[in-house]
C-alpha cells in the first residue's frame, strides 16, 4: 500500500515538473518569437530573464549561491550609459573645454602681450616727441602774453589755457623719466649682482619670492600715485595757490618710480645669478616656484570677472618676464664681449623659463574653468573687452591715454621698467663718435616704425574682435557719469549774483590736443528746443526704460543702496583687488 501511495506522489511531482518545463519552454519560445514583451525582464549580455523566473530559480535547490554563478553574473551583466546622458555629456564637454583652453588662452596672452609692448614702446618713441612739443608750447608762451585778444602767431586767445591736460601729463612723464634716469646712475648694478651672488640658495629663493610680492604691491599702488599726480595737475582750480599741491605729488611719483626701478633691478640680478650658477639648482627652484600658483589658485571659487583679473595679471607677468630675460641676456653678452656663442648657451635656460611659465598658466586656467563650469569662449570675451578699451582710447575725445588704461587694466606700469632698460642699455653700449650717434638715430627710427606697425595691427585686430562680439553699439551709447568725487582742496564759495547764469554751450572739438569733453555730450548731443515766451512747452510721451529709471533715481535713495551692482567686464578698472595673486 505504501508503495502505491509513493508511486502516486512521484507521478504527481513528475507531472508538475513537466508542466513547469512546458511553461518555461513556451516562455522562451515566446521571447524568441517576439510574442512576450521584454520590458519587465532583466537584460544581460546574452539573454532575458523574468523576475518570476529568478524567484523560481531561488526556490529550487540548484540556485544556491556559488562562486561559479557569481563569476557568470559578473561576466554577463550589462549597463547603459545613455540612462544618464546629461552627466556623461557634461563630462565630455569638460574634456573638450580643457583641450581648447591652451589655444584660447595663448591667443589672449599674445594679444595682451602686444598691447603691453605697444604701451612700452610708446615711452621710447612717441613720449619724447610729445614732451618736446609741450616744451615748445611753453617757449611760445610770451607771444600770447602781449595783451592782445588773439595771438597773430598761434591764433589763441590770451585767456585760453597755456597747456592742455594731455600736454601737462606728457611733461610730467618726461620729467619723471629724466629724473629717475639720472638717479639710477648712482646705483651700481655690478655691486648689486655680486652682493646677491654671495648669498646662499635658500636666501635667494626667499628674496625672489619677496620681490615678486613687492612688485605686485608696488604695481597696485603706483598707478594710483601717478593718477593722483595727473589729476592734481590738470583739475580746474579756482585759485593759483592750489597749483602748489602738484609739487608734493610730483616728488612722490618720482620716488615711487625710482624705488620700483630698483626693485626690478634686484629681481633681474637674482635671475642673472640663477642663470650663471654652475649647478642650475637656483634656477630650478625658481621655476618650480611657479607651480605653487596652481595650489593657491585652482581650488578657489572664481567667477568670470575674477578670472579676467587673473588673466590680465598673467599677461603683465609674462611681459615682465620677457623684459627681465632681455636684461639678463644683455648683461651676460656684455660680460662676454658680445660673443654670439654665449647666446646659444643662454638660450636653453631662457626657453625653460618661458615654457614653464606657459605650462603653469595653461594648467591653472584649465582647472579653474573646469572646477567653476566656465567655458573656453570666455577668453574671446576678454579679448573683445581689451580691444574695446583700445578703440575707445584712440577716439578723438578719449578720457585717458592708452598706456594709462593698460596700466589700470593689467597693472603694468611702463615707466619703471623703461627707466631700468635705458640704464642697462646705455651701460652696455658706449655711444662715442658720429657713427654711434647715427646708429642710435637709426635704432630710434626702427623702434618708431615698429611702434606704428604694432599699433596699426592691434587696431585692425581690435576692430575685428569688437565686431565679432557685437559691441559696436557700446562705442556710441551714453555712458552713465559717476557723481564727482570730493577733492582735497576746499571749494570756493560761490558769490551771489543778481544776473541769471547762462549755461555754456561747448562746441565739438576738432583737434586731438584739445580738452576732452564727456562722451555723453559728444556722441549723442540732444538739441535743446527753442521755446518762445508765449508758446507752451509740450513734452512728447516717452516710455521709461530701466536704464533711464536708474539714471533718474538719485544715488542716495534707499532703492540704489539696496540694489546690488551688476558689474560688466568693461567696468573692472583694477586687477590688484583680487587677493588670489598674493598669498
């Protein structure tokens, strides 16, 4: 009886197993024929499985965990990157951005270096001529002081300005250059070189770092000193006693240029010692110091404006390094009697300095743009901003000279470096006889030709960049004028007068040397309507624009105080505000 019952149960189990096998075969047959939907099936590298099938397999004793099943699962499991398409597309764009950074950055650097070169050549070529013209104007002052209303020689009224503001600034720059050059003759370059050479490697490394920090601090405060001198000398004054304030500002500017020139001389001497060292260990340490900038800059939060300031600082630093390398080569060639074979000895070290600086800039900017999600197209905007300033400074009624605008934008002040280069060149080359004078004249004409060609090419490139950035309209827009700052001199109290004050109507200036007028009054002059006594004045309805509302709102109102300022790239005036460069 027990055998009969056991046989019946085994028959029932076999029947159930046959039914399950039939269902599985039909299921797999339906998958192959496309009759069963595979969306709710787990996909592997070679087959589909339903979740129910997995549960059945787990229920059976054959599906126990084993090393073989784990290896099979690892070898056959699949995944789809397209399920997270946005993330991987962003990662690919970051790689493309890092690959584009070297080209875009070097284009910006090249354009900026040529802008600095244009401002630097201006000191040697056009500034002496402009200073000579200003001195010639001073010599012709007696012809206008004869009491006549109009001078018959220069067609100027006796009450007009004797010197225009641009001529005053040119005279001040020329006097500063002459005085600082005379003072630099009392500084012995050879003694300074041997004094630095006697120090140890660690001391020289510390000295070089201190000089870099001091150079940035001097550049930060130096242009403010020069701007204060220019404005004190050219601002409208009510009393003649106010002109005495120019004298302390002038001596302060001379003292600053002299100290900055000595600092650059010490920096050049330290670099010269590194070049002439036998084991080149100091030069290697100095070049490795550039990579410290990566640590101090990459892991900080940067916006487009901060990156623009850093780019301008890197342009100035690169041009300064080129000038220092030129001074080092001149001093070494002089010591070896201008032997051309020694130049090939210096060339590998010079290339190492330049290439290390380029590598550091590329790595630094690549990771800054990566960590802050900044595209590589931002460097085209930076070029357009620099080009816009160049075109604006070349207009007839510009606010400032281009060399001063470059100094404010990049922190590059050409006067101290020009004084030092003149001192080094004249000490290396002896000018004696008529032939040397003719060669010097030809060299000056060559520099003048290079300056003119460089300016023409830069203007052409600037127009191209501004046109590509669609910034032509900004050249003709009304710029909002800031409220006048309080000057140091006390304003004179206005005398009461019974007669009504009639506003002066300024005529458009036809000469470049005339006093510049505000751009808002020149470019878009608004004609004042002629109103008769009996005619009512009707103002046409105008739709208020947000810019007009901002201009109409007084600066002391609470709306302007709580409104956050929105800075544009063109509104950034100084690069030295960011503390990322010094630290």
